């Protein structure tokens, strides 16, 4: 470019400079030239175009080439008083990941003149954020600096996934208001790793200062586009994470197996040894293989040692699958299921789930062998707190409703909520422990026939990290004609103790709730609300 760029070859014929050459548009579309002019290397964009731009193949836009229906504010020395006031605002960061994830965060005082769009112009590419697709937040720091008397969500952030590699560099960023007034700033785009950028965006979603009910307005903020973009971006990362797993088996040859126990680990390695020790005491423990799939690559060395020790100590068949990145709960379990060697998948036996009585693992296989197929294709268990109280015996759905005035939405926001039958009830409650069909069962204990799991294409990998993929699987099963069945098998669940949860996981859970509501809100409202849903497949006692 520019001062050391491509010069016209001797005798080369160049197109003439248009007489109505659009200086401002040329500089906007070529931020490197804008910087060079600001530094005094060229007197104008026209001078650059005459000497270098034509030879470099840069377009010379004219006023007729772009719509001219907006007010362009260019406050120059000596004209500040005469020009309309430039809106106050700032950009905190523009970050670009290697695979094309783009995150922008900043603020603009648009209390009286609403933000319309944010446009980014970089040499070689450009991108625009519609204001409707941006998340709006409070910025107390900027409110105080501006002396605003009335609180207003002047903060914003947005995320787009281009799906291709884009080059970072100097960026001409324009904040355009509804009136046409503009604030243009030159910023440097910060290159980021894909995983790091996803974490930053999800942390912002979870921790942003949203007006009114914060959680509801965080979810509402991603409805117009951010949610879909994050799902696509995370799914790309998930596919990458499961593409090259490390697999190590600790098996005794010739053993006949009846079931596959799949356990997903994240953040805490301790439960492999503990769970193996407790399961090994169960009658029928040797009839299972145990597949541990780990989403934390930093635990690899510890888990390899622990799996070998557990196998040598207890003699159970163990398969260890190590992933280079966090693929999320759904994808990790799908991968593990593809490496299972039996037709019965005891999926999502969480690392902090343990049998309540000595014979539960054997009783599970007896139940699968003797009960009607409709009661065993998708099977749940009663889970208990460590103090003996019932944690839940199946799941149902409720809806939370939030008025839309806090963020000036036109409609109220309704979000599905998963509830647990009998949460906190006494240990022995005949009505709650009665085997029956239920709207959904928890992923903490989910037994499923392998052919049915494959018919449903496993867990949806659109959900980020974890949450709601178990309910999603159950509702897809229900739509396919097989409701989940709640058995009287009994297990302890040390809820939340089996993994290391971070703020980005809270952001992922918010995306997941939005996605689950988008997919299943209509069906739930029609036939699945409350502890006594009207769906025909859930009526009456099982045969």
C-alpha cells in the first residue's frame, strides 16, 4: 500500500481519477490510507489514489456509488461549533479469532438519538453489526463520566461468526445513529485464539450489567442474532475437539459385557478412582465396561495413571478417551458412545453419581432384560442428596415470564425452566417413586438402548458446554413416539461436585436455555407444562 506500495509501471495507462471522487468513502473503505493521511504521509485520499491506489486496484467510489441519505459529520479544526455535535462514545476492544469469530464491545450515548449500526472497515474486508443484534448493557463508568441524570443502557457488545479466516489490522469503525450522525474511530483489531474468544464472549454474556432482571435480559440480548452466531461458532469448536481423540483401553480379554457406563469428566480427576472403588463393590460390576471421556486436556497424565491403577486394583474394564479441548457434554458423550462395545448405554452416569444400595448395578441389567422395551429404551433413576433426601424422580417443565419494558422490548420474554419431581422430598414417597412415563429424565443418570440412541442421532451438539441437552434428547424421543421412563432404581448424586464450573459456563447455560426455549417452547406450552402435563403419551400407568 501507500508510501511503499505498488507504483505504476513506466508507461502504464491508468484510469483517470473521477472528477467527483468521494474522498470520505475512499478513506473509510481504506483505513490504512486514513491512518497515512492522519500521519501526514499524504495530503488526501485523492493524492494516495492518484499515486498508488489505482495501481493497487483500489476502487474509486463516487457519491453516486453509495447511498447519500445520511448526515455525515466531519468535525474539522475551526468548524466544531458550526457542525452538528458528534455523539460521545468509545470502543473498548475489537477482537478477532483465527476462525473468524468477531467480538466488539464499547459504549455510545444514544439516549436521545438511538444507535442504528456499527460498521467495521478493514483492508480486504468489512462487516456490520445491526443495532438490533447488539446486546445493550449499563456502563456506570461512562454514565458517571458523562454526568447522565437518568440511567441508560449505553454499553453494547456484539458477536459475529464469519466462518472464514479474516486478517486483523487497523480498522475504521463507525458508530452510526438513527439520525445519520456518526462517530468514527480508528482501532487496532486484536487477534485471539478461538477458545479464548468464546470464553470472553460467554463471560460477557454472564457478567454484563443488564438493566432490570439481569438474567432474563441477558438471554433477551442474544435473541436477535448473537445466540445463533455463538451456537455456530461453538459447534465448529466442538467438531474440532472430537476429531482427534486419544484412546487408551485397560481391558481383560474375553470378558462378556452387558452394558457400557459412560462418564464425562471436566476439571476434577478425583472421581475416577472413587467411582471405580464404589462401583467395584456392586454385584454385577464386571458385566459393564467403563468409558471415561475427559474434556480437560491438562488432566491427561493424572487420569492415565488413575485408570491404570483402578484397573489393576479392581479388575474392571476401563476405556479412557482424552480430548485436546473442551468439546462439551453432548459431543463428549456422543464420542464415547461410538466407542462402546455393548448394546446398552448407561449414559451420563455423572462422576459424582453412586449406587444407593449394593445391588443397583445388577438390578439395572435385570430391569433392562425383563421389562417391556417401551420402559427401557430411555430409562431414568431416582437420585438422592447425600443426606438421604430425594433430589428428583424425573423432570417436567415450567415457564418464567419477564415483562419486556426493562430493555424496551415489544414483547414479554418467556423462558422454559426444567423442574425436578420431588426435589427435597422425604426419601420414601410412594407417589414420587412410582415407575411411570415422565416428560424428561436427567442426564446425571440416563440408560438408553444403543439403537434408540443412534436413531435419535445422540445428543444435540448445538448446546454449549452443558445444560438442556438431556431434556432436548428426551423431547426428541417423545416426538419419535418413546417417552422417557422413570424407574425406581436409586442412586446418590453429589450435585455439582463432579466438575469445575466457571463464569463462561454460566454464559453457555444462558445460550442453551435460549436455544431450548426456541426449539421446544411451542410444544411445552401446548402439552407439557407443569407436573401433570396433558401430552397423550404421558397419561395413565405403564402397562
